[in-house]
């Protein structure tokens, strides 16, 4: 839709006429019959199909006029529509008539490839395929300009969140604001958070409320995804795909949904088929926010089962292992804890203490270690670590030794627990003593512990160029404040200080006593962003940063000045 909007804007400059046709309106009657009906209604007299066909033929060779017919949102390939497209793209029609078809990638081959699956169809021979990729830096900046016209802005740091380069996510989040009556009627401004959080799942629950059949289907897909991981290790391509997109092997999918349901969902564009380089047949679901919502609910339910069966400590390990295999696993894991607590009424405190105990760590790969990586332009690359720091990459069957500057020297291990906690600490959480019944807030403790991590806490693969990191000897890696909020733990600290900051002087005392440079740096970044906002806490944030954080860091690195 965004591409078509830009096309229409450009047509005003290039003096082209664009006729936009919704695919649903031409699916049964065909394109030429649909145009005939449009002309008959507009001109208020009967126009025949042959007259419209003749008019299009003449216009296509006109030295002045130029018409582009855009059929938007094709999801299947009825014979009548296919025949009209083939006819209008023949040599009998000139270059001043052009066709643009937009469709999901699940539909492309039904138009461009013959039924035998080997040869290009007539449309395939004539068409030029344009793939709409995720947004690059220039497109993201243009997106920000467009959203600003609708009173929606990005917080500082959003430019470095890879998830915001997916148009579906921006549509989902921005749509939540534009459907809000208060936002529309009062002319309010809205700010999108700097990175993806459990807010996405909460927004999905509001948006998909009442869509029971769709929820049932994606609930079954969620079961298939979790079941898939018990059916043997998937190939390298699927393992990597699963870190950034939801995917499930077809055999696992069909255990929970029938073949007819699969075909219906493919026709509706809800799922697409993909075959990995290793030959695995895979189903990739669409509506990722709905699937994340269903996965969180399912994992939460099973977390309660695990607590009953194997105890809270091992259940926490199960949570990290299970969510570590799926896209958005840290967000799903955090929401699953909330869902499990809601279902059971409470959760054992040991869940959180076990997650806190699994600290992220740096790991130097030993000789003989093997790894896989997805490299743009090269695809899946197998890495093997040799003696004396040598690293060998296998690409397309050929083995190459990497230069020392290109080879990864350090891996980060056990990131999952603290990434889950980074999102979990976004909301207030209370713990209650089983003996005295007294209660206390848990989230400030989690923020303090996780916020002191000497390792940058970002999801693997979430590393757009431009995230500047300072390496501080003796303290670890620290994100540069000039990039805004680029870690979920910093976003949770921001939210905590925005809502509770003026009431937590004791928390600041303990933070300063810790003398943790990474923790102070994350708090400093959060306070900077609050201070720049329109929040009622902005003045307090500027004051606390100047009077407490700045002086506390005066003997450390010059990051707080």
C-alpha cells in the first residue's frame, strides 16, 4: 500500500493516470468486465465489453495518454482474471497501457509459473518482479516524516531497532493509535517506543479481540511451533529463519490443522510456503503479532504445568530454552510469565531468581567449535573455529579462511534469561511473603540487577549499523547515549522512572552505592530521554541527572556529562 501511494504521488509529476482496482472487486467477474461496469456507471449509459477493450487498445498507442491499471491485493488466481491480464499484456496493446499487480509472495508463482512448476507462464515471461523488502535507512526516515503528519513520532533509538524496518509492525502499532477515539477526537500526539516490547502483544489482544476463529487457527499454529522443536533438530536455514520470523515444518503444521485449512489460509494470505535450501517444507505464518500473542498464552499455560511437574527452577530453564527457539522469544517469554501468573493467581519467586542467576557471559570459541550465520548476499554460512584463532567459513560448498578482522572473536552466551527479564521489568510487579503476608515491589530489584550487565543486552540479529558502543576497561560494553534507547532494559528503566522516579530516592541511593558504570549509564540515558519529553517528570529527570547521576559519575568515564 505504501508503494502504491508513492506511485500515485509520482504519477502527478510524470502525468500518468492511475486506476486503482481492489482485487476483491475483480476476482469473480474479471478485470475488463469490471472496467466496463465502472464506465457504464460513470457515463450513465451502457458500454459493452468489446467497446472497453477497443478503447484500451487505442489508448495504449496514444501519443499523449498513459494509463496504469493497478490491481491491489491479489490472493488467488481465478481463470477469468488471469485471462484478462494475459490479454491486456499482449503485443496487441501498446506501451501506454501498463499493469501493476500487487500480491503476497504466496501468490506470485500461481501467476508467473506454469502448473508443471518448471516453466514460466505467459505472465511470467512478460512481467518484471519487484520485491518489497524491509525499510532501508532512507525509507525509514521517509516513514518517520509520513507518520509525523499523522501526529505519530518515534522515540530516540527507534532508528536502530530492526523490527521497525518491517512495514507490518509499523502498521500494527500506528493503527492502534489511529483507532483510538481520544487520539482522533482530541488531536493528541503519540510516540512509538524506541524498540519492540510486550506492548505489542497487549495491543494485539485489543485488536484481535472477538476474532475467535482467527485466534483458534493461530493458537493451533502456536502448538505446532512448540511441537516442531520436539521433532528433531531443523536444518541450519530453518534455525536461522526462526530467530527472525515464525516458521514451522509442514508436517508439524498438519498435526494441528488440516490440509484444507492450510490451503484456505494460503488463499487468504495468512500463511506462505517456503522450502529451505536443505529441502525442508516449511510454513511461514503471517500476522506475527497475533501469533506472538497466542504463543505467549500457550507458553504461560505450559509454564504452570512445568512448575507443577519439575519445580520452578527447572521450569525457568525450560522457559528460556523454549522461547530461545522462536522469533520475539524474549518478549513472548516475558509476557508468558505474566500470563502464567494470571492463570494460576501467582508464581513462585524462584522463577525470577533462577532467571537472574543465569547471567550473560562472553565466550571465546574453542578450536573445533562450529556455528552458523546468516550473511547478506551469501546466505547461510557455516563457521568452524581452528587453532590460533583461525576461522573457516563454508559458503556454497567452498571453504574460505576469514581474515582476522572479519572473524568473530567472542560469542555471547546465556543472553535469554536477562533479555526476558528486561521486558518483564517493564511493569510493576509485587512479591508477597508466604509467612508474614507483607508485599514489596520486585521490578526495581530486577532493573538494578539486569541494568548492571556489562554486556549490551540486545536480541541476536538486532544490530543495525550505527549502534555505537563504548568499551570501558574494567566495566564492559556501554551503549552511547547519543543513539537514544537501544536496549529493552533501558526502556524498562525509562518507564519505571517516568512513573515512579520521584518516589524512589532510596533506589537511587542504592544505585549510586553500587558504583556500576553500566547501570549508571543506562539510567543516564533514560533520564536524558525523559528530560527531553513532554512528560510531567521531565523537569525532575533533568534535575536528578544533574544533581545525582552526574556527580556520582564524575570519577568514571565521561559518559554522564
